[in-house]
C-alpha cells in the first residue's frame, strides 16, 4: 500500500512536474508549463540566466512558494498538498551562507538537526559522521567566522543532509569559490551521491560544472523549459562542429562571405565581442577555406579556431544569448529578444 501522500502509480521518479506554473498577483508570469522528470540518484542540472525562472521553480519544488497552476511531486509527494512531508524528505543548500558565524560548526549542525526533528541521541552520531566525511572534524569546535569559503560550503552541505534526505537541492552552491574550492566541493558531492544514492537537483552559473557533473540538464528561459537531455545529447542535437571566427574589426560583409563558403551550414549572430560561431560538418578542413575567403574579401581576421559543440553553444542556440559565469545572459548582438524554445 502506498504511504500517505503518495499520489501517482509510478513511484520511480524523484521529482515530477506537469505544466507547473507560477503567476504572481501583479500578473507577472515567472514560470509557465514546466514539465520535467528527475530520476532517483541522478544529478540534474537546471540552467538559465538570471530571471529565467530557476529560483521560482526550486522554490515551488521545495514548498517555499505555492504553484498557481500544474502539479509537482517530490519523492512521490504533492508539494501543494503535503508541504510538511516534502520538507522532511529534502535537503537544501542556498547560494548564500546561512550558517551562524558566532556559533561553532558543531553547534550549527546541532541546531539544524533539532529543526529537522532529530533528538540529541540521534543527532550526535550523525553529526560526528558528517564532520569526519566532510573533513571538518578538526574545525568542528571553532567559530564559523573563522572558516574559509570552502569549509562553509561543506558545513552547509552537512546542515542540509543531517536528517538523511533522499533529495538534495543545491542552488548555486559554488558561487564565489575559487577553482580549487569548487573542485573540492564537487568531490564531496560525488562521494555523497555514490555513498547515499542521493538525488541532486543543481543550479549553477558555471557551464563547465554542469557539463562535467550533470547526468541530464534542462535549460529554462523566460519561465519556459526549452530543452532537456544529457550533456552529450544536447551537443549532438546541434549537429556538426563549430568554427569560432573573430575579425579584427566589425565588418558588415563577413556574414555574407561566410555563408557563401561551401560546407558552412549556418552563421550564428555575433557575440558581444564580435566573434562569430560558424556551424560546419567538419571544422578542421574548413579553417583554410574561411581564411582564404575572408582574405579575398579584404576582411582581416584576429583568430579562427575549431571546436566541437559545447554547452555554451547549446545555451546560445536555445536562448539566443550567451551564458556568462555571473549567471547573466548577454544579448546575441542582434538587438532582438532570445530565440524561441526547442
């Protein structure tokens, strides 16, 4: 028999949404018709520029906001009907530190355990285990104000999973960490997923991070889900390779010249720095052809390079905008709004 609050017959999904939406009383539509499935034990990347609807979607999945349309279930529990049960089955690590700097690391974890309903007898061995596993044992009785950024992140993970949740939401968890801190953070997360079979729902400002870590990725913009797939699938859907062509100065003729070269299937609008992404079947053989054609047209090139499709290319194609590491999406250089959904 299904436990109370379990609504759907298929209990295989860690997170399930159908036409999920949020419209504020002002009439602003923040999220519209988002339907997605997150499988148990996977790391699911959720990408989009600032204002795209990421935070609103996470807020609905974690019961901070109530949906105005559609449905969502987390661990088989309807988020609107059973918010208290949902909160007990999830963990959440915010992008900004929530630790009390005046308290020690251990004291922060004791408070988190109490908030999740663990008795002191239950909490003590669990806290010891987490402090050891997250390499915080030596700093456990030091005040958090003396912790490094990476130590704070690990402490916040410990606070988010002290109650052994099945699903962990990470909202921009490595924002502000240096590359070494980011790499260390993700070693711990991979280990957690492996040891505890935990499902992880991730938003990040770093596309390389999403590419390396995520089993599958969804891209959202203007509140609408644009595309979903594994990183490899999303890149393969673009077809072929890319040339990156950067003229020494703006030249209105370069698009016409590039499009006239046999073997070039499309020329994307220029990025903010005047670089053009050119889609080709085989990039290596096309570099000399591009150089010759531009030279014949009197267009000086600063650089031409070949590369396979990346998540940057996927994001640009899906949204019509570049993805920057601060999470903002730049205009595609056309002056027009982003492209439609895929």
